[in-house]
C-alpha cells in the first residue's frame, strides 16, 4: 500500500513517502511510445517535381465607367450616350483583350428598371466583369 493502513498497532506508522515506481513506469511507457511514433510522423515520399518559371501578369484591364443619373441618362466614361450607342460600345468592349471591367454608377433615384436593362445589355454583349460603385455613408 502506498500510504499504509488504518490499524492502530503500535510500531506500525503510516508511510509518508510518495511511491515513485508507478510514476516512473508510466513515464517510461510514454517515452517508448513517442520514440516509436515520432519517425512515422516525418515520413515523406521523395518525388522530383518539374521546374517551371512564369512571369507575373501585371497588365491591369481597362475600366469603363457607365453612369446613370436620376432621369435615366447614360454616360460612358463621363460622355453622354444613347441606348443604341451603349449597345455598340458594350459589344466593342466585350471583344477587347483583356476585357475591360464595367463599373456601374447609378444615382440613388435611378429606376431599377433602367438599371436592370443596362445590366442585361452588358451581359448580352458578353461583358464578364461588372461592379457597382457606391459612396460610403458619412457618419
């Protein structure tokens, strides 16, 4: 027994020492487990990977700003345009390489119908990247 018994016999005193043998046994078992499993964690397959070099594509595509005011007037890069001219410009922009990004700026009072028509025309022309430009609210 590690701590002695509860008997009141004279001459037998309870053991006040901690028995270190079980603790040492557990530590040795853990050490052996770690020694055996550590090489398995670093196992790797040796392969020869091919070498290739590339250049970073730093060419940024042109951006086209299409603005729509509250009355529905269209502006292609701050130049007033008609709906027919817009369709022709969208088709021309879609054929460029790299294709420009279309940035839509719409007045807060623009009718949703007008905005939906412009977005549909851009998609039909083949424009792949389109985004909305907004201004952050002022606190």
